[in-house]
C-alpha cells in the first residue's frame, strides 16, 4: 500500500467513525423536561416555543377552575381556537389529592390531536404533559409511541411518577430527559432551546 493509499484509508476510517458518532447523536430526537410539580417545566417549554420557528402542534394540559377552586384538568390542542373544555376533560378533582381520570378523552381527542400532527407533518410535536391520568388509555399510549417513532421530533414534559407507560418512554434510546430543578430552572433556557433546535435540524437532514 502506497503512502497516499494509506492516508486515504485513514481518512475513510475517520469519516466512518464520525458518521457512526453522528448516527448515535441523531437517535436523540425527543426531548422531555421532567422534575417536581410546579417547578417551572411548562414555563420553560412555553418560553422555548416562543423562540422556535417552524410548524408546531400538539397539546397542553391546563387547569380548570370554578370560583377560584380547582375542578380538574383538560387537554387543549395548540392550534385549537374554539374548544369545549367539558369535552376535553382528562381528570376531575374528587377531593384533596384525588383525581378521576377520563381515559376516553385521551383515546379520542388526544389521538385526534396526534394524528393531525403526524398527517400535517409538522416540524415539532408538543406533549405537555404525559403523566398518570392516561395509564388506562391504550389507544393514546400507542399513538404517543407512534409519534416518538416518527421522523418528527417531540418536545414535552414528563411527570416524575412511577408508571409503566412513563418508564417505557424514559427507557427509549431516542429520548433525552432534562431535569428541571429550583437551582437550574433560571439558567436552562438556552440549553433546552439548543437541544430542541438540534432535534428539529435532524428532521430536515
């Protein structure tokens, strides 16, 4: 082997090594914020979305109040304008620290939102948030999995709960969990925004 061939082969091996590294990085296309309740996960997510360009869709979980009293939680599509909160309820408050899950909402409205995201081929799917209320909503869980498997990056919030559905997401090799704490929440914005932008760039490659 000539010296020229030797260096050509070396360059080829270096390129293959770099390619393998890039492929490992490319696998991380789904970013989830996690942390304690009311620590600022959704605030960071919303702040990030304000700075991201592209076609974005998905869902948010919002609190429902009557006369300043928390009555439950409902799901809202990011692109929904006129929505009936009553038909989007995912959990009713029964008392202090007690919630009755509405699995049907996840399996109908939730699936519809994610189907629209996949069919419209958006640039980013938002899931704020995934928790324990959907533990019996198998159609919704399958659709979440389909979205995570797709070429479209996902940016969301994952509750710190011991649930098999949530653990299955944590265990995915294409998922990165970003822990938000009281100490780091005010300095995490740039880091999170860069991670999401990189995930969106992967989609375009």
